[in-house]
C-alpha cells in the first residue's frame, strides 16, 4: 500500500485552502456513507482533499483514486481492511465507478466496518445514479454544481461573499445590491466574465485554454464517463456529440423531436433517450411544465445547455444574448436546489410560486403583469426597483 499512501500525501501537500466550495460546509461529514456527485471538472476531488487537510489527521484518512493502475492487481476491500487495521477512520474513494463491481465492494466495506466513514465520488453521474437503488440505505447523496457567480468572484478576488435565499433577493434586492457594492463595485463586469469563463474552476489555470479544455471535457464525458453508466456504441457517442452541437446553435427553444431525430439520424425514442443522457451528464438542462412528469419519454418544453461557458465554447460567432440570459438564470436557480418548471406565461416558474420573465433593463411586464409574485430578471441592471431584479444577484444563491 505504500505507493497509494505516497500519492495521497503528495496530493494533500498541493491542496490550497484559500477558497472552498460552499458545499463543503453543507455536507454532514459525520455520516457513515457519503456520495458526492457532480459534473466533471467542478472540483469534487479538490473538495474531498480540502476537507481532509483542514479537518483530519493525515494518518486517520486515506484518499484513493480508483482509476489508479494499482487496483488492476489489488482488491479495494483488502486495501480498506488494511487501512482500518492501521487505525484508519475516513476512506475517500474518488472515481469510484472505475473499479469493477464497485457497488459490491462498497457494500462489503460499509457493512463489515461500522467504525469507518466512507466518502465516495465520481465523474460518471449516470453510473452513480444507478447505484442509488442498491446503496440508498447506506449513502447520503450530495451534488457539487458548477461555480456560482459568487464563488467565481470569491476565487478570483480572495473575498468572502455572502449567500442569499431567493426570497431575500426578491424582497430585498435593492438593499442587497447596496450591501454588495463595497465588495463588488463592478458586478456587471464580473457577470460578463463569469458568463464566459466562470462555470468551471479550471479558469484559474488561465482563460486562453479555457474553451479548449471545455471541448476536451465534453469528449471525456461522452467517450469515457457515459459508458460506465450506459452501454452505448461509438456510433451513439458520435450522434450525442452531433446532437449537442445542434442544440448549441439553437437553444433555448421548444424542440421539435421528430426534426431533431431526423437531423441526428435516429428515431424519436432514441432522441428522447439522448436528451436524457446529455442531461444526466450535466451537458444540457431539459425544462418541463409542472403538469408534465420527468419521465424520459416526455419531451421537454425547452432545452438549454447546462451553463453559459458551454455556449461560448460551442457557439459559432457571438452567442444570442437572450440565450445567455436564460441559461445563466436557469443554471443559478437549479444549482441552488430550486425547482424550475416551464410556465404558461413568462420564462420560469420557481418552486411553484415565483414567476420570472428574463430580459434587459427595458423589459416590460406585458407578459406577466396579471400574475401574482411575478418578477423581471434584468441582465444589464446594477440596482433594481420594485419587481425588476438585477440578474447578477441570482449568482449569490449558493
């Protein structure tokens, strides 16, 4: 096991604690079993290592990446038992889905070692979701989303910035904008940067290669992560990429499933499955009305890319402004854990209560004026008034 310990200690020494994702404070780390899901590139590995470095003795914890070649010849269960015999208390298993028959191994480790805390993570959300039926009694699930605007600014500027609930933002947005002005004097400039480069923490490695890394990330998700959760062919992977490109040039829009199927040279049923796979991979968001179930066979009312960085990476030319606005709004709301549905009027219905119409500061209330709890979300507004709320404030929900 020495090679594993050496890699773990080496990784731990490189981890910085100057910025931590907000999820790190929301996880109940005393749970016996924890599973952290989230899109590839959002910082799950860093989050686990940060928790170890800040809260645990290196000797009582062990971080393992299960795509390590060591596990081609060694048993995970045996490694776990050896770790426990040496006084280990916290076992962190990253890329857990890359270990053959990992669900059975995790069950055995959990069931026969009640003194051990087990923390799992992986980049194939689909594979981890499939484990819920088998491991739901044992694991508490958390999801690490892409960076919020608040987190993006905090990383860049080394600032501690507050979070606000949706109710606070809608009711007190004028006061909140004033509170933030001392720490974030140019919120629209920060928003503009975030819309391009702010979804994934690897923007810290430089903006020049940011979009190229997103392209690589998409290929890794479709070519490498998806097959762990779904038995798909190379031809299907190619069609998924083609569909994603088609969507990137036209979303958000109300999809014509038959035409989309024709463009991707597939059937209607396969197309609906493709949309489900892309959503499960955190590459798109499928918006549905509250009257329609979330079954894979129900077509979405609107389709969005998962974040605005994906739009900028895939778009040819300048992305359409309305697309950017709506995608940012939906991403920040959903990532904060709010339920978003497609309304009869307006753009988004939030938690079945708040109706949002998204636009610029000149946007009027024509479409939603008769609706209760309705708001204009304006992207080029620093200080709002009445029910017209600056869009950037939604970036402070998480």
